[in-house]
């Protein structure tokens, strides 16, 4: 590693199954981009790769390797030669890969055939930026081991769907609840009709949205409870935040809604200043509760 | 012995694409409901089962959530067996920087603080705050002191600490506002290279053994 840029970490499919022990899942911010990067170089979809934020990234290959770049589109060069995104490329020993800032989006993925083979912690190689589990963020002069279990690089024939987008406006779908009943109907209407702005506070834990204030209807405290990825939590400030890959497994503020899973990577890739509107997947009072007959 | 769940469940809600939130009446132990869920035939299709103060949250395949959600309101689950769980002895050196302050605030001598802390059998109540941080309850009434007014930036891993009705061992170096009274003198209870990573589980008994 010559330069990690603002932030570069190792990420895979994440560390699930330990939430009851206080362990966050972590894993790639844009799982779709991670799996596409891996497929290009013949790795299983959730193999560990390098995730880097906003480019400024330089790495030297000490061994020959096939690699791929996906996610936020960066202008990348292998030595003097431009590197195509969403393809696999062969690097010779000594080749230097440089990536400039992305044209749009935040997170770019560098997968190498065989995967990044640091020792797993609780069966994941992901850096957990909230609690410090897994490998530390990458620093200049780090040397990363590459696994030997890679398959054959290939270009998948299907069309790549991308979460990073050049649009400055984003429409995201969400389900109401589980705590929409902590807000008045009027506040719920404000939430789904307002235009929200992605704040400049970027990290792997949450996207913060600024806009009209969403006051709580209840004044008591919510006992801490488990949360779903994509949960839109409203702290007492009334400014919502959307839990992303490295969210804590539990939270103590009411969750007004949860992003649809397909939109989670799009939220993660939204750069500060992006305008976001929220579209409810179904009308209703804000929760899907089971009735006495046991149906939703 | 089983107890019918009627009245024990306040609500069952689907959350997002893959979540289920089971809300419990005040008297119900979330760990019993979590144990019922983990024994359900659909449990292998779940990725998380997170018991908390008043809820159990599940993440997993929607079809599995629907089946468990339908089973929950009429479920019966085993009584918690008080003999269940193991007893773990943790050697502790009582050398924490807050030991004297705790003695002052409780009106006890340092010796008496150590005697009361190490003379109590605790149970693992829950995990939280940091990965692998087990909360042991209940601290004897006489030792209950609030958290420190301003937290330390760094508490070393292995610190034995108290606040309110709980005592904990810091599993990692982390910021923390608890009162540090000692240092774990044996192997760590949280070891991410072990399977399972936690040497104690919810319901286990913990005894602190003074090492001089």
C-alpha cells in the first residue's frame, strides 16, 4: 500500500450472527459492487476485497495478479495505462495502480483473484470501524497477503446494475416502522414528502440526513432494541440517520422506517449534498402488525 | 414445565425486508423467547437473534420470519432452569485506580469493598455496549455507585469495573465511564479466536476470586 486515500479498509460479506454479543456486522458498504468485483476475478461473491473512499488510492503489486475495480467510478491507471472499470485486468509484479477521485459516488472496490487473505476474526476479514474488530484501516507501507484459492477471471455476460449514480437527486423506497407510531401522522407525512439532504458527515456507520425536524410524539425513552440494516433512526435532534453496513446491532432511538434492501447500497453511495426523497412502499399507519388470525 | 405465552407477547411486527420485532410484556424474560426462537425448525434460516430489554429482534429469510411470527403468539416455552448454566471463576487483582474512591463513596474500607465484590455470585445478564461485553448482575446494594461524571478516554482491556447494579470486565481497550476497581488476572472471557468467542453465556454464574 502506497497511499490509502481518505479511508481504505478490507471488507467482505460481513460478520453476521454475533449481534446478540454486541458485534456489528460491518462488511462492504455497497455489497453489489463487492460481489461484482469478486465475480470479475473469479472469486466467491463475498470474498474479502479493498474498499476505498473517494479515491486518492495507490498500491503496488508485488506479485502478478488479476484485479478488478467496481463501485464509485474512479479514473485509474496501471502505470501509464488507463484501467477499465467493471472488467478484470492483469498486473505484473512491480506495477503501480493509482486511482483518482470518483466522478460520483463514494466507495470503490478493488478485488484481487484469490482475495485479500488476512486472518479472519469471527469468520470475517472485515474491518469493523465501530468497534475495532478485524484488520485495522490500511496505512502506507502495509503489505497485504493474497489468497491462492482464486478461480478464473471472466467477464460475466449480465448487465451490471450500479448503486453509485451521477444523479444529484435520489428516490429511495422504505417500509414504515417498527416505531412509526412514535411520530404523529403529520410528522410521518413530513418525513415522506420532504426533500432530505445527505450531510457531509460520511462514515461507515450511518448516512445523516438534514431537513425539517421530526419531533417524537412520546416523551419516554425507548428501551434499546435490535435494528435492521437500513433503519432510519430519529434521535431527539429530529434529524434522521440511516444505518449502513457498520451500524451498531442495537439502538435506543425510535426507527420511523427501514430502507428497502435494494436501496441500501444506493444510500451508501450517495455523496454529501445529494437530495433524497423517501417513498413508502405501502400506505398505512406506519407498522405491519400481525393480527389475531396470524396474518400481516 | 411450560407456560403458555398468551399475554406474554405484546406485538409481533415485520421490520424492513428481513426483520421481525417481537415485543414482550414486562414480566417476560427476552432470553426465554430467544431460546424458543433458536430451537424453532426455521432457526437455521435466521442470521441474527437479538434479545434486548423488552424485545427480541430477528433477521432472516422472510418465509422463516412469517412462520416464527405465527408460532410465537401461541407458543409455550420452557421455564428458565435456575440450575442451568455453568459457574466461571475469574481471578482478579484488586488494584483499580478508582478503588479508594469507591471505598470513600460507599463508606466502606477498601478491604470491605474487595470482600463484598468478590464474595458475591453474579449472573451474566446480557451482552452489549462493546463486542463481547458481558454485564454481570447484581452488585450488592452497598457497592452501587453511579458512573463517573466524565468517562476516561481509554480503559485498558481486562479492567474490572462497577456502576449501578452491574459489574463488567472491559473486553477491549475502549473509552469508559465505569469505576475501575481491579484487573482480570486470568485468561480473557472474550476471545475472538475461540469458538464460541465468549467463555460465559447469558445465565452463567460468575465468581471473582481475589489474587494478591
